[in-house]
C-alpha cells in the first residue's frame, strides 16, 4: 500500500507540474465577457493586455503587464505584478501601482491558455481573464567585437522579431537604442479583430561596430486588405550617441546640394528603368510647382522619402512611400562610398566607414 500511495503521489505531482504556467509572455483579454474564441465581438467589451511572467525555482513570480491602446495598438504603462505558483500549479498574483495593490489575479494554465479571475482590492469587482502564450524565442547572440553583440528579440506587443543590442561598452547608449528600435515598431500588427496577424519582418545586420549599428529591414503585411503590402524599414543608429541616423545626416549641407547628391545616388538606376517606369516617372505625381513647370534636374523620385542602410563598402538607398500601383518602379542603388566623398559630412557614418578603410600612411 505504501508503494501504491507513493506512485499516486508522484502522478499527482506530475499533473500539478503540467498545469503550472510557464515563464514568458502572454497576451489576451480582461473583461466581463473575455474569451479565447476568435470573434471580433470579444474586443468590444474587453481590454486587451500582455503579461510577462518570471518564475523562479521556488515558484515565486514577478513580472509586469500593460493594456493596449485600442487605436494605436501600442502598450501603455507597465504595471508590476508579483506572487507565486502554488504546488497545485495555480497562479496567485498581485498588481501594484505606486506600491499599492490595485488588483489580484487568480488562475491556472490548462496547457492551451492561462485563465481565471481578476478582482479589485476590495474583492467586489470581478473580471474574467483569458491569456494565450506568445512565441518569444530569442535568436542566437552575434558578437561583433568582444564589447558589442546583438540578438533577435520580439518587439513587445507584436509578433515581430528584430535585432537588439545585448552588449555595448556604454549601457546607457545600448538602452536608448533598444528602446528606440522597440518604439519604432510598436503597434505594427494587424488589428486584433483580424486573424491571423500576418505582419512580418525579415532583417539582416549589414554593418555593426562599436560606433554604428545599421540593419536592413523589410516589413510586409496583409491584414485582410485588398492586396499585400511591403516596405523597406531599414534603420541605422550612431552608437556614440544613441541617436538614429537620418538620411540627411549622411551629407554636408544636404538641402543645398540635394540635386547633386540624388544624381550621384540614383542616376544609373533611373537610366536603367524599364519604359513603363520611365513613363510613370515623367507623369506621376504632378509637379508641386504646377502645370507647365520645368521638371527638377536629376533622377525623378516617385516616393516621398529615402531609406538606407550601411555596409562595409557601399551605401544602399531605396525610395519609399510609393503608391501600391507604382511600387515596383521604386529606385534602389548600391553606391560606393568614394563616389560620395565630396558630399559627406566629416565625422558622419559614411565618413567613419570610408576613413577606416583608408590604408595607413
């Protein structure tokens, strides 16, 4: 009988462990009618939240959660949570704002979702919560130098994974850069009433050093629209300051020399356009100067801005902001740095790379 009792106890313990929530991120709803059923109506009367659980070996839980803005889909202020997982696998949490308890979470994980009841401090107001696990697998860490490294991580509040710095000699710069990368992609997902969320990115770090971090990014989405969309979203950060590098920052007196700079960047690409795109460039959009005005010198850009990324040998540029009907006519080019030497601002990212490649005298 003692042996049988031990076997039963072990089986029960195994069941409890299987029901315990796993550490990581969860996203779902809190409200009177919160449900995991995939219907648009479930978002009308409930709040969407995302929660991070950190669980130690003793079952102690810490973490945070936040509500999503219903319009921008960006997460709001972090709300701290702490508590424990019981031997039976139940989660018992308290949320705190300014050191005061503002709510309690009681629930369990059935393997498919973490669900239960949220109550206010008085215990009188009760809301149901249903949270599903969010895939948050981290990529492999890539070392650039002994002091600088990065890895792919999910942008909180989305299903997108992008590269974030994991090592840098100036921690405050690393935090600034990572916060800005995260902020620039927050809300980049389909509305939660749409399923599935087909926002996606591909990325590759094209240049990284102790001074610069330049990433080529292409983002695509459909979100039940009439057609899929895709756009270059590349970004570059100056790791000396933590500031994002804008296109004009690459050059000296960009506005005054704009026509000559665009000629150096895009003339060859414009000349090799097919006839259909050349016709589009000649007629779309109407000149800002009005009918009959002379066209601006240099290659005709159809987009309203330029994205870029750095590499060890060339500057990659591509025009963005084109209407879908002419998106295939966007200009892109890989321009050797030496071709841009006369336009480059001293100390700019292009100058840093080009000067680093000069042979020692």
